[in-house]
């Protein structure tokens, strides 16, 4: 007889946001694995066509990318500032 499965989270309705797939574990048990929704990718607001060269990601992934980029830009500014101060100190030391 086939092993019965139960949903691991959310509601018990087979909706688009509650999709699962059956996966066999190394122990030989069958379990539900919740799948993420497929991304459709960014579209042009005027023509509605897909924008080439930009990966199809979920909105949260785009947001994460922007947050990381902003953080790295700020870090780079700090590094630049520190290097400038070090260079100024070096100049003062070489003059005296």
C-alpha cells in the first residue's frame, strides 16, 4: 500500500500558493516538499514584452540583491574614506 502524506504547513487546500511535490528521503519515507512559485520575469510596462538579460526571480530575490548592492556601495565609500585619511597621514609624516 502507498504511504499517505499530510501537508506540513499552511491550509489543506490545493491552491497555487500551497503547491507541494513528493520527495523520497534517504530513510525511504515519502514526504511533501513545498515548492516555490515560478517567476515570470520582468516585463516592459509599455509593450508588455519580457526584458532580455534580466534573470527571472521572485520579487524578494530582486529586493535582496538591491539591499546587498546598497550595503556594498556604503562599504566601498567607507574604504575610500579610510584610504584617503591614511594617505593624508602618510604625506604629513613624509613632510616633517
